[in-house]
C-alpha cells in the first residue's frame, strides 16, 4: 500500500488504541492487554448479533438487506476495535458473521416465515463472510505495520517515547531504558533521502556528530550534560544517548520570568564556567554558547543546577574535522567578532565573549545587539560598542559583576579574561546578596535543548 493508507490506518488504529489504553492502568501487563482485546471482540460480536436480530424485532422498519450491509461494515471494522492477532480476529469475525444465518434460522422457527432458499441465503450471508475475510486481511496488515512501527521506535535497549525537538542536523527524542526504566534523551542523525528515493549519510554531519559524542563523553564536569551511549543502527541512523533534563533553558526561563537578579546570574555563570574550564583545559572550544544551550533545573536539594549542552560545533585541533575558513558557525546574537570576521584564531576567549552575551541576556532580558537579520546582528558585534548594563537597565547591577560582564564583551580577545578559570575566580569575588527574585521550585518541561539538533 502507499504511504497515505498507511498513515490513515495508523492514525485510526492509534485512536482506538488510545481508547482501549485509557481503560487500563499504566502498569497493565500482557494478560490485561489480552483481556481488553477479548472484551473488545466480545463487544463486536454482540454488536453484530444486535444488527442481525434487529430486523426480527422491527421487521416493518428495518430492511433485511440494510441490516446485512451494516453487519458487514461492522465486521470489517473488527481490526480497528481491537488489537487482536490476525487469527484471533478471523475467529471472532467469523463468529460475528454467523450471527446473520443464525438470525435467519431463528426467524424461520416458530414463525410463518420460511427459511430462505439457497439464492436468497447467499445474498444474505455472502457479504458478512466476505467482510470477515476482509477483517482478517486488514488485521494482518495492521499487525505487521504495528510491528514495523514498534521496531522503528526501538533503538537498542532504549524505547523512543516522544520527539522533543527537530532541526537541520537531526532529532532529539525522549526515551527510556528497557531494563532500567531510566529516562534519557536520544539525539539522532538520519540518512538524507534523495529525490530518487535513495538514502545517503552526510559525511560532514556524521563526522561532526561522532566528534560531539566522543568529546561530550570525555568531559566529566557535573555541569556538562552526561553521555550514556553512542552508536549507529542497521539503517544508518547515528545516535547518542544523554541524560534527560527536567528544567528550562535560559532562553525559556528569561522569556517566562524576565531578567534575573544579579546574585542568581552569578551562581549560574559559575557553573557554566566550571563546565567550560574543563573543556578549555583540554583544548576544546564550544563555539555555540547561548541561552538555549544552558539548562537549569532542580537537582536533589540544589536549585538552578546548570548543564551545558550541545558540543556539536566544538573545535579541537587534534580531533575535530577541519572547517573551511569561509564557513561562519555559531549563533549571531552570541558570536564573538573574531568568529564573524576570522581576524583572530578561535580559542577559549571566543567562548568567554559568548558567556558575556548570555550574562547580558540574563540580567537585561535583551541581547547585546539587535538587528533585523542575523547578518546585521553579527556585524553589530564587530562594529558597535555594547551599551553598559546599568544604562540598559536604568539601575546598578553591582560594579564587580558589570565590569566582569563588560570585560567579556571586549572586541579584542586580548582584552577579555584570559581563561574560564580566571573569569570564575573573578566572579568568586562578587558579593552574593539575598535574591529579590525567588527561585522557582518547578522549572517545567524536559530541558533537552532544541538547538542541539541545529
């Protein structure tokens, strides 16, 4: 069959599945599932009996051929009413079809209605038995389709549950370990489908994906997202499994709550720098630090626990595939001048510029520079001088914090903090004051970053 019928049957079958699932508890096992299926089949049989005997109860108002037609439609729909195996569906649908000759037999017993002749009998029973055969064929097709879908939803020992995000590089799914019942986020990069139907793997994307997985797995900071597994399926789909985060990224958090209190910003920055310091010590540059790649959540007794995501653009002179100098990568609103122009080497200070942009976003709720297009925004980082934080806010945020953030936004890398550790030490000197903004106890949806697939 074509994809359109497949999609139709999947949706209709899934609708009835959802109805059946709502009647069961979440922990129901195979026995409960089988019991539910048998109840649905029994209900279908009772429905067929009702249609067959309706003509006996109301002979003056119901045409016998109409009753037969509706019985045939009802029987053919058996596979949609239950999730029975093909043989079980055939058994129940034949029983339901037999309701029609049974009704004719009952009508001819004890009533002045002769049992129909062979020709009339065939007109009555042929449609319902053909419908029973159609039901069995449809059940077999739906069963095979369901098995295929379940196979596609299974990735090794992980069961894919729902899609979290999708982007140019692939998809991120919420999943669960089949044995440990541990939630996880799975990032996929699937082969591209050509116009002729062939599937090919983008070698550049594959190398970037593999390096991201290997680099992320090598980092041990508690503030770097943890990687569980990495591999490739038989169909050529590359994947890696990472921890699933309950929280919001900084973009979502600021958009929902507005600018943050300075002391809260400092706590978040310290944790970000802990992750980046380890990466920089290993000669790695993230190159895509932005609010969407920083997730905050409640971890144990700790509020605002930070995780840095998406090392997909990380640069390492030893392990990363070489990038062409004409390709500008990153997010324009958080891109250092040298990343735009190529005027200086990309190093740890490039990340620190982005850290300053993220701090600016948290404190003011606005990006450092605006622009109608990404190009305008990127050029602004090269040519324009950032507005001081206190001027943008109309109030002081603390001299030490403002000086640290504005130092990160220096145009020349040499004028920025020399390392993440140096900036971290500088922020340690910022005095913490009681926050005027309460930390939320509930952060919201799963925080696997949507940008992790761009």
